[in-house]
C-alpha cells in the first residue's frame, strides 16, 4: 500500500474516532450506544444538523476499514481525499460549533411604543425590516411583526380620515395574535440550540441576543426563522 493511502486511512479513522467521542460527550445519556445510534440521536436533538446521512455512510466505511481486511495494510477500500477532508470538516463543526454571536450580531432597530405607523413604513422602505422590538422607555414590551402590522391596518382601513401618523405602535401591538413570538438568548448560545427553539415553538418569529439572555440587557443581535433555514455557517 502506498504511504499516501495509509495516511488517508489513518486520518479518516482519527476523525471518525473523535466524532464518536464528541457525540458521546454531547449525548450523555447515550454513552453505550453504537456510532449509528449516536448520529441518529444527535440529529433528533438538532434537526437542522445535516450530516446524519453522510456519517451513517462513513460508519459503514469505517467498519470496512477496521473489520474487513485480512492482512496488515491490506484494505478493501481507501477513502478518497475528498472524503477525508469532509469528515475532518464535520469533526471541526462538532469541536467548535457555531454560536449565534458574533455571526448574528447586528444593530437592532428599537421602536418606542409611542412611535407611529409612518415611522414603521419609513423603516420598512429604507431598511427592509419586518420585525420590530418595542420598548416603553427601557422596558421591552413585545415584538411587532408583519402579521400584527397587517391586522392592525385591517382594523383602520374603513376610516378614510385616519392618517398613518395617527396610528400608534401601542394600537398595532394590541393586534398581535400571540405574545409568544419572541425570546431572548445569551450570546454564547449554540446556533443548533437556537434552531431547536424555533422547531419547538412554531409561533416563534425572532430570538434577541443579549449578553446573558436577559431582556433587560442591551440588544447585541437578532436571529430569525429565515436565518435558521439559511444559516451563515454549517451547523
């Protein structure tokens, strides 16, 4: 066997074993599970994790390398360099999983409960925003969304004398169907954990990032359902 082929096999096995170790550490109740079960359990815990099928195939390749060779340095297959690089990349995402911060760090536009509809339309036109955290002085009141905005407009559309400047955010916020459409998370929250929160709460529209996850702290960023479907980095 060529030295480069042996090197590929060794790199593959090292990455595989370290992935196995990472999964066992992250799934403390699955310490005695097989690699295949570990991969399945992790995918159940983090549904947006996209490496389940790939690792199941890599598990079969690893079993072939370990259990199906008859003499030392005689193997039925040698992993391609692309395969080795990919399993090492998957390992890297487990060892250093992406956090919501700083990837989703942003200047979040805060609105006052006393602002009016005209200000909202100006922000939508100029900044293309669709979700607005609402404050009463320094107190977080709620999240105004496109849904709340459209419902609020429907209430006022029959009165032709109403001007946008006459409609307050306080009025619009009362039209929101739910107050369970937002949450606060720490800057140290895993992206995969944020994805899980969106999956478990289908009404969730946005997660606001603060230092420790308290709503009384300054806003460091925001992550939306669209961000979960279109992540900035693989999770």
